C-alpha cells in the first residue's frame, strides 16, 4: 500500500493520503495537503467506507484551502489578516506565537454570522464593531481561555492596522472585556506531589533532572528546553528569556539565576544524560521542542501516578510559593522569576502572608475558661 520514508512518514499510493506514526508507534492514516489541516481517516484502507472518507476529506480540504489573492474581497477582514501575516510585526513574533495567532485569525475568518451564514472573513473589517467582537467571544463561552484569545488576537490585529495607518482601521476589540476565568490556571504542585514524583524518578533519571531544573530555577518550559551547559557561568545560569524576546522592538531580557546546591548535585549526577547544548535531550540526542517536552513531561507525571495534566508550569508556581514561605520579598521574586511588575509577585506574597497571619491568629479562637 505504501512505503515508509526515512522521516517515519509513510506515503500511501492514494493522492494526499499518508500514514504517520505517533510517539507510541501506532500508525494512523490522514488526508493531508500542504498548508491545509490534516484530516484523520478511520475506516479500513481499501474499503468502500475508506474511499468515501477520502472523498469527504478532499471536499473538506478544498473548503479549508487558502483563497488566492484574486478571490480575496478587498478591504475584507481576510484581506486585512493576510496583510498582517506579511508584515514585519507578525514575522518578528516567535514561531509558536505566530502559529497560534494565524490559526486563531483563520478560524475567525472561516466562522459564519449566525443570522446570514456569511463567512466573517468576507466582511469589511472597517464595519466590525465591539458587538461583533463580543459575538465572536461568546461563541466560545464554554472555553473561556479560547474566548479570551479571540479578543486578544483581534486587539493585536487592529492595533497593528491602526499603527500601519490602514484605511478605515480602528480597534473594535479594544474595549471588549475578557470573560472572567474560574480558578487560577495551572494547579500548583504540592509538597506531596513533588515527593511522589521524586520517589518514582530517582536522581540519575532524566525526569528527576527535569524536575530539579524547573523547581530550583523557576523557569518556563520555553526556557527549560534550551538551557544547557553553555549557559553556566561561575555558578550561575546566564541566558536570554524566550518569552517576548521576538516581539517587535522588544529588548532581550537577560536572566541570571544562581545554581543552588540541590540543583548542582542533580546536574553532576546526570552528566551521562546531558547534551552538549541542552540539559534535556530526546532519544535522538537533540533538544526537545516545547510541545515535545510537554508530551514527555506528561509521560513522567503519569509514570509517577500523578494526575494527568499536572503541568510543568505548576512547578514554577510551586517554586514561587516555596520562596515566599521562606521569606522572599516581591522584589526578590521579580528578579528570580523575571516578572516586570510587582502585581504577579504580590499574588504569592499576599497568599503566603494570609497563611502566616491565619496561623498567628488561630490560637486566639481558643476560649479561655
């Protein structure tokens, strides 16, 4: 039916039908044309049902195809998005952020107005009003994060359009409020979580090396995948933070974090696992991508018997909480975690201060008889 290429991707003898192996070695069939989404094929290859799936996937792929310049309505939202994608402002974004923004805007352009069925991408951008942005937001009410991302991405698009002096451009998303999120995002790791992870992954394993780097530096996963021996300088880690580093006009944020003794011990005991340019490397000996690291981290979490979804960012939060409980000030937290304002740091210090005050006040509840 096909042959397996060196890349691990199998080319099937049906146009645009390919077989990909996932990280578990399972082969899955897809209909895929470059620049368009991959569509999963589930029926038995060669069966009538399979050929019907291929025909349906062909139709769906054609519908998702980027429109040629001649088919783009002038002054439409889609035309504005294409101009934005070609701008220096967009090209200066880091690859991950640019991909997210493109996917979000393309999804918005493909979405339809409930009353008319028109694709929003065909409508004039100059006629978009706050109520239209609210309508887009509210279509994702069950997913508050996705709803807010729609607003955030449209704000960025129209902010660029105004700065570029695009005719008729204003920012209809500027005053549209975000949906209030329940909870506080990623769950903070508890001491019990950390101890359980350490029991499952002793020193000398890659999982434990990863835990130590995250817990004793507080870096984000976008930085943990690039940190390596080349960043060590006289007992400190010296590097440029990834987040925001490719924003237009942004000044690179240089970070300096001391390598404290618990981290030094794990690093020294893990030399056989460490690559020349990254502490954490894949089985092929190359640094992890951000998404690849996320998948691997979840494997380690699962192997430790911890809840799936307990994320690496939760260790950053745990590190901040631990630092505060040991007496760190807002300014110290800002220096250690790379925060620019006291607002983020104060979230942790306020929480810790309440805990401390509650502990001091609890004995006052006792009735004296």
